[in-house]
C-alpha cells in the first residue's frame, strides 16, 4: 500500500511538471506520453492492488485498510478456492455486528463427570437468573447435580482424550449448543477445577462491555510452541503464524460463529497437530484457536486468558491448590494481579510480561482460576462473599 501511495505522489509531480511544460510548448507528443504513462501506471497499480480495496483504503483510511495491512500473507500468493471462500465468510461475520437487548453469558463446563464446585457457582449465579446460561459437557460419566442452575443443562457429550482433537470437538459442541440461544453474547470455557474470582456483576461487565475475545496467543520458539509445528500445514498455516495459548478461552459471539463455519483450518489441525506425529507431540487445543484467531482477527483478541493458573513450578501440570492454601490473602493476591505472563518453553525459557488492558485501561487480569482440589470447596464457600467484594 505504501508503495501505491508514493507512486501516486510521483504521478502528481509528473502531472504538475507536465502541466507547466505544456504551457511553455503546447506540444502534442508530450501530452500523449503523459497520458500513456498515466494510464499504464494506473493499470499496473490497479492490477497489483485491486480497485475496491484501493479506493476503500484512500476513502476510509482507518477501518477499510486495516484488513489489508493485517493480512499481507493473504495477498502474497494465490489463494485456493477453499481459502477464498473462507475469507469471504469470515470477513462477512466480522463485519456484521451482533446485538441483543438482553445479553447473556454462556458458562460452558468441560468436565469428566460431577462438578466439585457447583455449590460455589450456585452462590455466584444467585439472583442473576436472566443474565447467564449454563452448559455441561461431561465426557466420562453423567454428573450428579446439586445446584438447580445445573440440573438439565447437560449436553450430548462424547469421550474426550487429553491432547487429542476430541478436546477441540468438545469445545465446539459446547459452543454449538450455547449458540442456539440468541441472547448468548459471550462464551466462557471452564473446567471442573475452575472457580470464580469475582462476583457475578464484575464478571458480567468485564465480558459483555468489551469487543474482544480473551484468547491467549503468543509466539513460543521452544519445543512446546513452534517445535510442534508441521510443514504439512502449509500453505494455509505458515510457521510464522503458529501460536500457542491456553485452551481456557472466553469469546464473543462473532468468534464463536466463525469457529462453527471453519472447516479448512480446523482440518489442518485435526490432521497435522496431534500427539505422536512425526516424532512430535502437538496438542490441537493449545494451538488451533490461538493460531486461527491470530491469523484472521489479531486485533479482535486480547492475546491473554481470563483464567489464572500457576505454572511457576515448571512441571507438566500446573500447581493445584489444597485446602490449607485457601486464605483470604491468597485469593486476594490472585484477584489483584494486573500483569499477565506467558512462559516460553525450552532453552529460551522466556517470561513475557504485559499489563492487562481492558478497553485500553489497566485492569486485573483474571476472572477465574484453576486448579483447585475438591477439598477446597468449604473454605472457598465461606470466603466467597469476602474475597469477591471489590
Ligand atoms: C464495540 O464496538 C461497537 C460497534 O463497533 C462500538 O460502538 C463500541 O463503542 C465498542 N465498545 C468498546 C468498549 O470498544
Ligand atoms: C494481539 O497480538 C496481535 C499481534 O499478534 C496484535 O496485532 C494485537 O493488537 C494484540 N491485541 C491486543 C488487544 O493488544
Ligand atoms: C475479609 O476478611 C479479611 C481477613 O479475614 C478481613 O480483614 C476483611 O475485613 C474482610 N473483608 C470483608 C469485605 O469482609
């Protein structure tokens, strides 16, 4: 684009110069040369930069162009029919604002069976009946519910194998069920070991009054990031676009619909990002959404998750909290965090920190936290109204 602009400026200079020369000589050949030059430059420019995008960019310099600036890769090679179709659908969905008079948040629980923290969530949901919906995907056994907010909310579920595409399929199944309710505007994925860190109003306002999805997405050049990338994903997914992030997302309705519409990129990850492939272990639930949204709507995601987890022990699984860990001070220390971190893997082992922004203002990063052992329930219940008071 920048090249096109400088061409235009150059062109204007040529015309001005030509104009003064004209007045001096009024010779026909100069006129013709200028005209031919103008027409050819125009044609070349129009060929390299299709006319609609060019015009749109000059006229609406902020909105229209960002699409083209953001995705230079889409124009540097010829797209397949599937990719073109996919771009059309994605852009159409992104450009169609969705609004509801009664926006609700869908809380989607991905669990093997019974949820140990239903009583805590029950407390969290109380008196906010018209502003949320609950969905439960139980992959191993039918849960026994103790809260009426959860009764009858189990969706059709399939077996989930950790690290396999069945995990992504379960996430998509939850999204599909939650999308059936047109009032659901924001969709939160939660595990059986997740607990709320704030009261309902705080969480509701944080998620509804923003235009981004909270999907973690960062570059990890180590073995647990780019080390999992497979060249088979080319040409649609290039290594420079490959991203890593936690599976625990929250997303706006447009993004959830885009996931329903996507089979092209999903298929790439289903086929080429799986455990034990070509000597690599790739886990689609940690790469598909972070990579996909980085590619199609980088400005539409916050690049961070709203679910806290403690990886500081450097083990395969994050730290899990016991009953004795649960104190008012401990919970407040998590709710107060306002700088997010991503830790890259391997020898690089870099800690990337960034302030957590909410609509451009620094705010606490986390609305939920994991992992809590079921034994922490009673202490969480007795502290809930205290630690969630702002
Ligand atoms: C979200 O987007 C809508 C429509 O583009 C806009 O009117 C609104 O101000 C945005 N809200 C925030 C918090 O950015
Ligand atoms: C997320 O990261 C992308 C770069 O990958 C950046 O363009 C975008 O602005 C970031 N989003 C926010 C909300 O900062
Ligand atoms: C919560 O508990 C802490 C420690 O027990 C106490 O200092 C604080 O005043 C309590 N806060 C509220 C809002 O009840």
